[in-house]
C-alpha cells in the first residue's frame, strides 16, 4: 500500500513539472518581498511564499523588510563655538515600501548611509559643545527627523538615530576637567560659608535667650563640666566669671544689709602697737 501511494505521488510530481517547465519557480521568505517587473514595467510586490515567473519576460527583485542596523563611522566636525570633535553614530531603519526602495533609488542602504553621514555633520555644525554633551536626546531626535524626511520618498523609515561617542581634543578635556574642579571648589566654599552663617545665627539666638535667663547659662556651664569630666580624666582649669557666682555671694551677705541696701558693719580696728 505504501509503495502504491509513493508511486502515485511520484507520478503526479512528474505530471505537474511538465507544464511548469517553461516557467521559473521563486520562493520569497516571510521577511522578504519580491518586486516583479514584466517587460520592464512594475507589476507590484509579492510575498511571502512560492511564485512562478516567466523567464526573460519577468524579473523579480527581493527586498529585505527587516530592521537594518548601520554604523556611521567617526565624523570630524566643527561645532558652532569652533570646537573640533569626532562623533560616531548608529542608525536603525527598515523598508516599508519595497516598490519605492527598488524603483526610486539604486541602493537604498548605501543612500541611507550617505545621507546619515552628511546630516550628522550638518547638525553638529549647528550645535554648541555644551549642547552636544548635555542635550544628547534632543540632538538624536533632530537627526532622526531630518534623515527620515530625506529617506521617506525611497520607502525607507528611519526609526532611531543615536550618537554613540563624542571624542574631544586632549586640551579641551583638560580645560573641562579644570572647570569641573573649580566648580566643585566653589560649591564647597559656598556650602561651608552657609554652614558658618547658620551656626552663627543659631549662636546669636542662643545668646539672646541665655541673656534673659541667667540660670540657663549656669546650667550650661555645669553641663559642660560634666561632659568634660566624663570624656577626659585630667585636670582642667576653668576661669569662672564673677557674674556666675554673684547670686551666691548675695545670698551670703547679712539679711538687713541686703534688704536696706546698706553696707555691712565695719569690723573694729586692732589696737595700735608701737614704742611708748
């Protein structure tokens, strides 16, 4: 039974091949399209699958619809502020209209490559160095828009244009390093001065509060003594202002003198001693 089925299929194969002998069989992959020309006239794009074309009369050109990644080599350009830089980029594009990609341009890959190079130099020449370093995203969008507008008539869609690396001269790199260092030093000095100002402001506020409450100054003095005695086991001499002990001295005076505001009674003078 199996031999019979094989013989039948083989016979049908020969039968099908005999009428198709004057024709050519072409296979187009899923990611491709075949652009058909008949006697030089465009017939359209076909695919994917198997097609039969008439030799000599018809011709098919395959076009790849997958996204193409293309490296743009390092380009030397002069920015708007007269700085020479070297920049390389990467371009992602794909064919949306295979008919235009075959009819309207000789080689759409090479044409996209050339327009990407010239656009990269043009955009860099219109930008400052600081803009090139700090606003990379905006420059990428501008490059993508310009290149896409140029390749749209060819049926090519440019999806992404990214600037990969910016190479600066050695002198410019050293100057930028010095500028960054000076900026860091300036910020450190400003922060230090701001801290000193805030500390002085707080000390002034604390002094004004302590001046209205003398007891707080005494408590602060005793707290300082306690902290020093806890941290260090050594003898420390503190000068004690008279203002701190004036209250204690007033408490030791006679009550009548303190109340009347008079002076304390004078002590009797010792008897004079001398020669008769």
